[in-house]
């Protein structure tokens, strides 16, 4: 969302129950990475909300650093490579 922690939590909470639905439709292991995308998006929103709450000017903790690295991993290498390949691999 990129504009508030409250919006990120709301979107993550809305996506979480919906993220379970694709898992019921998986018939082959190759479909699992594509079925996991809503779950990855929900987790990403919760991580972003956590990062927003830590932007109070205090020095970043190791947990905040880990959250930022996880967010960056999801946003840059994971999603751009898995979304195009999700339907075929």
C-alpha cells in the first residue's frame, strides 16, 4: 500500500482468508508456487505494516533489518520471477 500501517494491516487481513482458497485447488506440485502468491502478498503487507510502525526515528533493530530484507526479497527477486513463471512451471 505504501501509505499507512493501518491500510497495510487491513489489506493483509483481507487477503489472509482469501489466500487459503487457491491451496484447495492445487492438483499438482507445479501449481503450488502460483497458489502461494496470495499468501506471499498477505505476508508482504504485514511485513510492510511492521516496517511502517518502526519508522519513529529510533535506531533500527535487528528485527527491523530482517523485516526490510524480507520485504525486499519478496518485492524484487521473488515476485518478478515467480509471477511470470507461475502458470507454466
